[in-house]
C-alpha cells in the first residue's frame, strides 16, 4: 500500500513537471522572431535578384555569376573592377547617377578629355554639394550662391575630390553637359566627343597630389577604352567664358605622370589662367 502511494505521488510529480515544460516551450515559441540585422546593400547596384542564393553575385563588368566570397567587392576580378564596364561605368568610382545627359551623336568616337575645376560653395571643399548639383538636388536655401545655380541642369562624367576619391555621374557612353558653348580646333559642341573630368578645386589653390594620382588612374583606363587623342582644359575650348582648371593645374606634371605625349596636349604644357 505504501509503495502504491509512492508511485502515485511520483507519477503526479513527473506529469506536473512535463506539463510545466510544455507550457514554457509554448510561451517562448510564441515570442515574435527577433528581426535579423538589416544588411547594408553593396555600394553599387547589385544585379543579383532576391530569388537567388545570397552567396552568389553577378559581376557588373562581364555579367559572370560567382560566389560572393571569391570576387573583388561586387566584381569577379581586380581587372574588371579597374575597367570601364560595357555600360560606361568605372568600377573604382563611386556612382552617383545624374539625370543630366543625353545620347552622343551616333558613331561619334570619344576623342577628347576636358579638365575642369569646381567647388561648392565656391572655395569650400568636402561635402556632397557637387553631387547634389549634378543630380538637380542642390538646396537653394543652403547657401546664397546655390540659389543662383540650383536650377541649372549640368553634369560631368567624373569628379575627383581633394582626397583623390572619384565620383562618376554619367556613363562615358553618354554625353554629359559640362563644356557648354565650346570649340576645339574648329569643332563645336565639345560635349559630343569628350569626357568631362572635374577636379574639386578653386582658382587660388594648387590641386592635391592624391587628385593627380587619381586623374592618372582615370585617364589610363580611359585611354584603354577610347581613342583619346587630346587633353584640354575647359578654358581652352571656351576662352573668355571659362577659366578652369586655372593657373594651378600643372599640365607638365600631368603629362609626365600619366604618360601623355606632348602632341596630345595641343594647348601646350604651360599653366594657364
Ligand atoms: Zn567580371
Ligand atoms: Zn568647367
């Protein structure tokens, strides 16, 4: 009789314990799932669709699909990261696409690189105002000068910031709106056949070594991609109207650094205001 009582009590205890366990599990599984931390999207638009396994990506240069941990950033290789892709975008630039472009005249080769300078507000460096300007997003209330220019629709293909960082706004396949009324040895509308490169700078200050280094890298890849035959400043093709890149742009140093023969600098190697 004692044993029977003992077994009954033990069975009761075990059943109570099991019940408590089930109730505990039920409560914890009813908790909302903890949201997984939001992943940063890659700096450049990835063409990988969400239905594909997350571990694969597609090279923006050649379209190859490859495991994410085998590439260089979003590219399949260093070579493709350093190239201008078939759509006219440079893998080493930060892309900040501008709506201010149109088609080049059909069949017209890209033969000229035009060098400019810009800073917004004038004389101030850093910030994102140049990109805002080229993307028609400049706040006219942020600075008195911005109110004057905010409704202009302009762009360039590239901007090289003071630290050498490069931004790209327009595909090199397209015509950016940087030269305006211009003439290169009898050929008007330089935007048709040129690539525009802005250096963040002013009339009063030398450009930075990091900017020359980035300019060298950029023109090196442009030369590989297009039949570039000349390099000029904005002031060369729009004299009287434009003064950039100005007296501080060192054409001699640029030609040495980037390996550009003198005949491809038709306005000479002297600094010009
Ligand atoms: Zn590739
Ligand atoms: Zn200019």
